[in-house]
């Protein structure tokens, strides 16, 4: 097990070489370590920073990290090889270090591989799904092979023609009684599995989501999960035809037709070897359907065993964790942008003094709301994670509150990926041209967040699910509402605050707005109900506004989460004031973007909003100014994690940029070969 | 010369294979060719679509385009070689076809090279600057060499430590009377030239922006442009030490110390071989300073010859053209997203029918404002281009209106790149996961637009320049204002419209808002003036609001430009109504994002804004629905230009995606070499 002893942050060991950054750090009104411990440590804190530091040190101590050029200089074959090498080395090293706790092991592997652990889907979705949906007998067979990496698997759900709408997946598994097996096919081009990570080159097994037909192809039984081999375990070749099945020994010969490959280039490799898969008349034994929830007997009769909502467990847990991931990505982007802004100078006063760009109000208007939102997202995630722990813990599920967890996690995933994508692009712009280099560390983050707006549920679809839950809740008007519930305020009759006196008044304003918007749309939906239009039609027709209502609810959730954070900080004298200032920034920034709502609903006047954004907000920027660098230092990133020339802790930005440029392999030829060939054959046709 | 005969659009020659797209096209209420001719043809139309079609056909007829894999599959060396080969082949082919008109030649080369013509900066900035800033004698020497591509040059301005603030550039040219030459140096690391396109591998000359010191290093004379060789013309080797200067024969030996290379990876190669350059004690003859505006005589005395504002001509022309470029990029993104949305199905009605995603209001709320904005940006560019032609035409410059051209072009560049970046990401999201493939054609566009927010002037800096102009203008209160001026309305005393009756009322609302915001900030600036704070301090302090005021002015400019377009369309019965609908969408969409202004200034009530966005806007989406595909077809892109599996004219999206995936070179090995090595040495340490 990992030693949990706190060895302090990494940067204590290196000097601050840049005088500007040193001054910034000295100007802080609080101790950065107190902030880090407050935010990211403590008995139930998900982030457990002290263990994380220990793990980080262990991961970076391994010599493999110095054996290759920065990843942006590798071609796709070299890149893939490095990632696979590192991933296996990481697995072995985690074993050697005896890191057995699942969460810490995931962290270790992720850090070890620079965020590019090739078997991420294997160790999370694949194994988790086996643990959840396989029968005891299946677990006994499959899990040891998977845990020892003899089987490397992925989760094959998305198809070329179908993403969010699972009901329409086309891959089929037809029961064949004569051979007691399923015959797998992708009857159309659009049924091709497309996008699953690690499918292109790495996996030898997949968990295949397919439409089950049993006892024959005229009887659809809905989506089921199948355990399917696609590559030979020894040669790693795609299974071509008749081969021995090496796992399920009852069936010594299976006919398989597998076409598998990598899809075309995604943005800058970030996503792993996403692949496509076509199966033609692939036969698997009957007991390779995962049978915890349902099974098919020898006669081909389909039996349900358990609540199919168990299926959602893995998906929900993944979605919750994504909210932490997005907050961490945004924290990386803003750490880089703030540190760079405290080093970069541009423009000058009439007296000829060059200005640090962090001193410009326009730059602060980019960065400070981003810092405040990052803290807000960390708190929202922790609040969501608490909710998850109450409602969904392994096999223990409170079914009556599952809908709420689904609604909050869907909405927060959509909201935080969308906002973080936007902010990370603003951080890119805040770093000027240098932000456009891969070596800035920001563009890659921006690309990952952009992808996050789509994967694990398109944001527009997710917001609608949140809205559907809210409309149902308000129409039910549940008197026995749990007062801890995130929707309790929807039933409150407390009036809106007449003026903003304390922080709770902001929360109340947002709650009133959320409540009023929801009531109004709910009434409209009920009034529109008529024999000529179905509820579905009415919902679709009002979907733009429904998404807006869902966002208003999530904004309220996030603001309240940050509010709880401020209250927690009250116990820390030096932090309390800073958290209050961050709260003001987040509240006013969010409010000004939604000003029309607050004004129309008479919660604020247009003049009040104008005063808040024109005077209060820049005033908060000023107050926070001495603490900006320390507020991002508090996120406690190791320089290796940031992988950024601009965001280095020591501020040696220009040295790093030149060093990275000189490493560019292209610069090894003084004259690029194409020019040699042109100069030698000036009249060639090229 | 190119044959200008109209051969009609490309797609007439291919069938529409996709029934959905065919139906979309049949549902249009106007003829697509009429739209294209209306928007992009006509005697003074910048886009001259009929010649463009001719050029496009000629460019794609050349066989080189089939000699390589899609560019995303090439490693950086192969990629660069293909780009250089194509660029030279394109130059030769343009010569063979006798395309001599500069604009058409640029188009041809750009299309021929798939937007990646390697010598873009050479044929534009480099040659243009020589034409503008070189003396007659210098032109006679340099231009023939440049035009024949013996010299290939770029424009070296940006430094590692300095971008927008030219005054602070550190590269220096010190006059040395004893040798009648300048000694060039980069005295610091941050003085390194960094970012210039085509500098890394391709250019053998640069136009170097440097601080002149003459007669000696104690006498700064400001920024001047120097003509500097960096690579040998025969071997293409960076000039190492003493070598013969092959251009300026008066000086047979020059001491040169050049370090040149490519900077680290930018996002996906889009930007060409951006480079860095360090010069150490490089000596160039006195007459390699460009001397149209100023020169240094033999004694080292500095003489001004002409208005230094001539320097801005090239920069302004570039900025104006960028506005066309951004509009075209956005048009590409939205063409792809709209066509894909008319092919892709997702979700279903309770009756089990799958829905085309273009039929969802939420999807329309993404796409239709984007279509409307694209048309608005085309019209704004054309309006700006007219202004440019009036004010700045080669050496003829109306100096008294130059400030207005500077203000409008700065603001429109900033506004259109920012909005287009945003919309292109929305288009990416509108295409779901597939939009994340390079082969979608959208992510590359999004990346180019993101870069456009920074290059040729950081958007925040540009908006401030627009604001500075506006404040000056309103404080001068010019009675003799040209009524054609884009700021004439600022002096109007016409009251705001009491209700929105016709389209002009929208324009008047925006004009009133712009005027009121400007007057208010202008008053504030004057009131804040005090002995203790300089005008600079006051401007910086109010910069957030000043940028807002500049945006309001540009929004008004864009809306008015679109209004003029609607009026032009009145002559085309079938188009008139559609353009009116687009105007409504753009006006309401823009207005809802700025609602707080309109409400606070009492130009609209909150309820009016709510009605507009909740009812009028979706109503317009419905009316435009039959024309959405045809509205993007009207942009007349060739499939090769879009380079998109999702946006193909024929709608064969899934076939294209699979074909592209199968082309991935990784799929040539059935087993990736790293797996062979792992399987053969399972116990190796990797």
C-alpha cells in the first residue's frame, strides 16, 4: 500500500527563478499549502491530495519518462508504441509498489502514462461491467484473465449510425438453438461499431452491446451485453475464421469473421486507438451473454432476473467521475494561463513601463471568472459525489432517488464540459499565439473538453433528461420531499430577497429564477396538451426553453455547492475572505450572462445587474489580484502533469519555448530533404 | 487569362445519391444557382464565383491530388514534402494556364494546394511589402528574383517576447559607418523571431522588422524593415559564416550568423512551417534597408521621406481580407453541419419513427443563427471591402479617413473571428462524435478560426483600437460627418423606434444602443479625467466596457450590412423573403445575447426580448426549414474544398467515414509491431 505520509508539494524543492512569479507568491494573503489541504485533503475528500502527491512522486521516479521525445514529435506509430510500452510498464510498477486500492491505482496509471493510459477502458468500463453484469460463474472465468491483462477488453456500444439513441443500435445477436449459441452480425454499414477506445489495435476482447433475438430472429428481447473475442491471445491477430476459443473451453471451435481497425485521425491522438469493428456470422456460446440481469435458456426462452436499471450504474458512475475530470482539466488550463499572464509583458504606459498582462482588467475578466468557476466545479463535483455515494454504491441502489442522481449528473456533466470548453479556449486566447502550441498544454486540454461535450451523452440530450426529471418533479409536487434533495427549493414558498445583502441572497435569487422558469414551462406544457399533439411532440417543441430551464437548475446547484464551500472555509481565517470573493465573482459572472432572466422575472433590475457587472465584478478582480497565482498554485499540479512551456512553476517560459522548438526533429536536418531534391533537380516535375 | 464563361456549379455533374438530401433540395423555395449568382457574382463582386468555378476546375484537374493519402495520415516530414511539391507544381501550373491576375492566381494556388500553399506569405506580405516600401532601385533588384521564386521570403516581425506591441520589438540594426552596413542582432532570448510562417524550412530571405540605430547605437530611429538573406540560394543551407551575397553584388562578402528552425508543433500543421530565427552579428549593406519611407545616408544620418502611415497599408489590406477568409471558413463549417444534420437520424417518436436531427428545434437553434451570421459576415466583408477601395487603393490613401478604415477593419476582424470560432465549435458539437474526426472537416476549421482570434492582432487589442477611434470621434462631434461614414449614426438625433415594425427598426435599435453606450462611456472618461490619473490609466480602467462599446458598434455595422443585402435581394422575388428571414434570425439572435443592454437603455422591455427569442426566433427557424440545405449549397463549395466525410454534396456520409477509416495506414499492419514485440518477449522490461 502507498505510504500516506505528506511530503509536501513538489515545488518546494525547486527555486522560483522568475522574480515576477516570486513576487506574486509573496503577495498572497494566505498560505498555499493551507488552501490545498483545505480543498483537496481530509478524511472523506475524493481528491486525497497527500496520497496523490506520494503517487505522483512514485510515478515520475520511474526512468521511462526520459526515453522519448515530447509526444507531439512522434509519428502515430511511434506514439502508439510509447503509449503501450508505458501502459504495461505502469501496470507492472503499480504491482511492484503494491498499489491495490482501485482509485489510487487508476491515478497512478494515469499519471504514469501522462493521461494516456492505453487500458483505461479495460480497467474501468470493461472490468466494472463484468463485475456488475456477469453471473458468478462468468466472473470466475473471465475476471482473473482480465485482471491479469491476458484479456484486454473494451466496451463496444456506439455504432457508425447510432450514438445517444441506444434503442436503435443495429448489431444483432440471434440465438441458434441447434448449436446453443448466438450468431453475431452487423446487418448494415451503419451497424459497424465505431469509436470505442482501445478497439483499433489494443483489445483482444470486447463487451458488445447488441440486440438480442431469442428464441429466433422474430423475437426481439432488447439490448444485451455479450463477451466476444476479436483477436488471438497469442498472436494478437484478428480472428479470421475457424479458431479455437481460448477462454470458454466448452466450445473448441467457433466460426468467426472479424474486421477490426482504427478509425481515421481524431484531434491529436488524445483519444487512444479508437476503432471500428465488423462482425460477420461470428458465433459465441450461449453463456457468453452476461447473465446477471437476464439469460436465455437452452430452449431459447428469455428470462429477466433483475432490475435492468442496474445497467445504468456503471454509466452513472462514469458520468459522475467525468465531472471531476473536467474540473481538473479546467484547473490545468487556468493554472497555465494565470502563471503565464504573471510573466508575460505587453503594452506600455506612457512613461514607457511595460505592463504584466495579468494587470489588465480585460485579462482579469478572462481569467478570474475562470478561476472562480474551477473552484465552483470542484465543489459541485464533491456535492454530486456525496449524492452518488448515498444513492448508488456498487450493487446497493436507492431506486427511488436514482432519477435525481441521473438528472444532476447528466446536467452537471453537460454544464461543466460546455463551460469548461469555453473557458479553456479563453485561456488559450489569454496566452496569445503561444497558447496555440501543443507545448502550451492548453490546446490539448481545450480539445479534450470539446470532446467531452459529446462523449458519454451529447450535452443537448443530457440537458433534456435533466429537464424531463424537473418537469416530472414539479408536476408531482411531492410534499414529502427530502429536504437534502437538490430540488427541495423548487417547492419552497420563501419570497425572493429584496436586495443582495449576503451570499445566501445570491443563492436565493438563482433558486427563485430556477423555480419560476420551471413553473412557467411546466404550465405551458400542461396547457399545450391536446389530442392532436403527443407529449413527445410538445416536449420537442419546447426543448430550447427546457434546456434553458435545466441549465438554470444546474447553475443553482453549482452556486449552492460553492456556497457550501465558502461556509466550510469560515473555519480558516485567511481563506474565508478569498472564498467569499470567488463566490461573488462566480455569482455575478453567471448572473450577467443570464441577466435577461433575472430582469424579466423582476428578481433584479437592469440597473442592478449593470452595477454588479460594471463595478462589483472589477472590484472583486482587484481584491483577488494579489492571490491569483496562489489560487492556481493551490491546485497542486506537478509540472509534468501540466506539460506546458507556459505554465511552469518556475516561470522560465521563454527558455522552455526555445528548448522545445530546438527539440523539433525537423530541425535535425539543416535542409529538409524535399529541398535537397528540388535544388538538385530544379527542372523536375516534382 | 482564365476563361470567365460560367460552366455552372460542380454538383450538377454528380447525382444526389441520398434521398434525404434530394428531398431537402427539392423543397427549396428558390433556385440555388440564382442565390449563388446573386451573392457571389456580378461586375464588382469580390468573390466572382464564375471565375472561381473555372479556376477550381482547373486546379482539381491536375493529377497531383491523387498521389498521396489524406493529409492527416502523413507524418510531419511527408506532410511538408507534399505541401512543397504541390506548391511548386501549383505555381508552374498557374503559369502554364497564364493566370496572371493577382487575386485569381492566389485563389488558384490556394485551391490547388488545399488551402496550404507554402508560399502564401511570399506571394502576399513579402512581395507586397517590397512593392510598397522598397525604393525603385531596390524593387528593380529584388522583385524579379522574388517573382520568379529564386528568392522565397517571409515577413519576420513577431518575437518570442513581443507580439502586438511593436514598439517593444528588440531585434536591432545598428549602422556601422566604417563598412557602410547594418549589424543585425537579437540581443536577448526574447528578441528571437518566433512564429513567422514559412520561416522554419522554406524561406531563404526575410523582411526583418528591427529597431534602427543610426548613426550609432545611441540614436534610436524606430522600426525599419530590412531585407535579409538567411539561406544559401543554391544549397538552401542556413548561412553559416562568411559567404558570398548572391543578390546585392556590391557586397561580395558578408559575415552572417544565422540560426533558423521550426518552432514546436502547432495544432495540426494548419499553419505552415512556422519558424524561429536568431541572428548574431549579421551584416547587411546599407541599401538593404527598404528606403521608400526613410533612409540612412553614408554619414549615418536618418532621413524620413514619406508618411510612415504608408506602412499600415499592407497590414490593413491583410486585415480586410481576413474578414473574407473567416466568413468562408464559417461557411465551410456550417455547410458540413447542415448537410450532415439532414442525413443523420437520432432519437425517435413514440410511434418509432427515427428523426432527422435537422428537425429538432435544438439543432436548428445551433445551425440557423450560424447560417444567418455567415451571410451577415459576407455582407459585412463586402461593405468593408468597399470602404477599403474608397480609402486605400495601392499608394492612394485618403489619410483623413484611414482611422475609420482601421477602426472598422480591426473591429470586424476581432468580431468575426471570435463569433466564427464559437459557431464553428457549435457546428462541431452539432455533428456529434464524428465532428471530432479530422475528416469531418470541421475541427480543422475551428482550429484555424481559433488561431484567427490572435494572429494579425489579438482581438482584445483590436477592439480597444476600435473603441479609441469611437471615443475620439464622439468627443470631436464632427458636424461635417460624411453621411456614408459608418459612424454617421452616432451623431443622429432621431429617436429610437417605439416598436419593431420593419427591418430598419432593428437597425435603429442597434444604432441607438451603440450611440447611448458610447456617449455614456465617453462622458465617464471625461469626468474621470484628473491630475492624478493619466488618460491612459483611465482608458485601461474602463477597458472592459470600452470593448463592449466597440462590439456594439461592430454589431450595428454587421446588421446594417445585412440590411443592405436584404434590400438588394428585393429585386429577386424568390430570394427576398428568405433574406428577410435570415435578417430576423441574425437580429434576434444577436439581440438576445445582448438583451441586458437593450432593456437597461429602455430600447426594449424584458418581455419583448423574451417574446422575440421564445416565439419569433423558432418561428423563423420553421419558415427557413425547407431552405436550410439550399442556403448552404449556395456557398458553392467543391467537395474537395470541404474535405469532409460529413459534408459531401451527395450525402454518402457513412460510406465516406468507413472508406477513410480503412485508409488509415495503421490498418496496414494487422498486428501493430509493438504487439508483436510484446507477444514475442512477454517478460521483457519493455
